[in-house]
C-alpha cells in the first residue's frame, strides 16, 4: 500500500479540551453518593474523559487497537535477547489470533488491526495484516540514519491513517501498540536525545537481557548518538535518525488523534517515548493522552516524569503490543460507569455531609 509522503498536517494544532465539561463533571462527582474523592483516581480519569469528549457522560465502550510492527537494523549489534525473525513470527501469531493482545481485544470487544510497516521477512500472504512496505526494517543507526525523510513521512502517515479511521468508525478511544525486535534500543536512543540523558539511565532489559547485555546495549546507543547528535536540531530529525518505523507510526497516531480530539490510552515504555515525541513536535498533544501502566523498563519512569504523567496501574508488565493499555481499559470503563450510573444524594435521598 502506498501512502502520502507529505507531513504538512503536522503543523495543525491539537483540538481543545473543554474546561466547561471538566467543571461540570467535577460538580457531578460532588453530587454522587460518596464522600468527595472516595473513588480516588477513578474520579480524576472520568473528569479528564469528560473534558476530552465534551460531554457530561463520557464513554469508552467503542475502542480501536492498532499494532504497528517493523524490524530494526540496530538488531545486527546483538542488542536483543531474541533473534530478528521473531518480529515476523509474532506478526503471524497476531494474524492467527494467538497473541496476548488478541485475547485481550476479544475479551474487551475492541476492534484490532495489525500493520506491518517493513520487516526483513515478508508477511504478504497474511490476509489479516495491512502492509506498507517501507523497507526491510530501518537501517542500522549505529552507522547511518535509521530512516530516509520519505520513510519517516510514510511511517508518520501510517499512524495518521489509523487515527483517522478510528474517528470515521466513531471510536471513543484509540490504543496503539508496537512489535519489533530491537525497538527498546531505538526507543532508549530517542529518549536519550529528547531528554538529554545518558543512555545508561534509559536502556533496560528489553526482551530479557542480563546486566552484561544491558551495558552493551547502552554502549551501542552511546556510540550511535556520538554520530547523530551534531546533526539533530528537531524532534523529527531525532526520530528519523534513531527511531523505528513503528515508533514513528505511534507518534503519528498520537499527533493526529490530538488534532482530531480523540483520546488515546498510551501503553508502556516504547509507546510513551512516542507520546513524548508527539508532545515535543506539537505542544499540547499530551492533553489527549491517558497513561496505562508503569513498565519495569528502567527508562519508563523518566519518560512519564517528562510527560507529567501518572499511569493507572503497575503490574510489572513489559510485553508491549498494547497489552498494558488493554488491561487498563476496563478501569476507564468502570470509571465511566460509576460516573454515569451512580445516584446523586438528592435522587437517593441520602443526607449530605454536615457543614
């Protein structure tokens, strides 16, 4: 599939959230049959959703999940515990319905789409996978830029298309995830550039590296950044030089969702790096982001801090493929149900707090 290689749309500002509906939701919460703040973060979440959706009755029953997959040239530097062939093998598993995200999407009644942006091995014969053919993975960013300008634009546009489809299909929330051997290395390198932090503070175990493997991974990133940093003056150029096709697609999805006024639920470390990239490209994008979970990846806490983000859950999950966001989705649904269905003090004839 050929997609547009222009990125003029990146200049559009995020849609405004509604302070009016935020205040109305807060007032409604104060009337429900419970002490103020007794439902904790569930109250905060639903007020955020009310402001995003411009309604007093927010809802996230209709959800789209998109998984972007791609290979990474940096995998040649032995920075993963798994071989690069696993990317394609997992795409086949997604198409067959056998992965964690398949099970979660089915249980949640969420629409799931799988997008292969570019892998070493072909998955063209898989009917339930959308193919963009941006290349056999990114280039090895230890030696050269990961993507050409055309590839970066195409990957960003792949994310844009998913967000626009979610809006056309009247989805109330978008979740995007990733799959790609080597992508925690790419994400850590990008985070290092965005936060101006040393790779050793951001590079983690990924698919299961031991301490020696993590040290090697950080050293590879450090060497690569010595090559690229002098040439990087914008977040987009940082993304082009050390990012991945799927990380760029996540970034594009977050940016376009913010422009369209579509709330997103951000997954773990890699997705959060893409969310931070989106915010750096277009300030205010993060107003449309909710954050699902705290990953044990060492760099995730730094990314969340930079986004001023509070994740909903911490279950030690580090699978990726939007699994943490899918698990957190029911918290959003329960928050909406409580807000929309609980009785008020006056309706239930319950006495309010004595003054």
